[in-house]
C-alpha cells in the first residue's frame, strides 16, 4: 500500500493528498509530525529516496537555521536531527514499496505512480 508522509498544514502536502484522492490507489496517511519517524525508519526512507541525509532537510526551517546551519554535521548527526525535529523533513513524501519520491510537484508524483 502507498504511504504519504503528510503535514496537514502544508499546502504542497494537501495538494499531494488531493491528487492521491483522485486516483484509484489505496494509501495510508502518516502524520510524521505527530508520529515521528525513528532513526531506522529515516535510514530506510533515505535508501528508498536514494538521498543523502542532507537532501531530506528543509534547510530554511528556523530549527535548522538556529541549531544546525553552518555546522559540519555527519550523516548520522543529520539523521538524529531529523528524528528529533521531524519538522525538518521535506514533504510530502510518497512511498510505494521500495521506492519513494518527494512529491512537491504533482507531475513528479504522477510519474512516480
């Protein structure tokens, strides 16, 4: 089943969810802010996205700017930051089995599905 890492306050995330509603695909919504991903789940997600940890970070978030910007962090330190501060995770993310995509643009999502 398809999963969407969703933030209901994010317009891009809501648009992605609306797009999924128009398909015949069954999906599960994961509100990752209320139920944060574990370090292991983030590592698995990174593999599915084929991303380095820094690629998953919303670098304009205040939490990042105030606590992590301009620091020389290891991949593991970035993953811990993502697990500790889930607001830093790019969104929305659509996961289908062993692959995933950041679906900020609906054409990317359409191609993915």
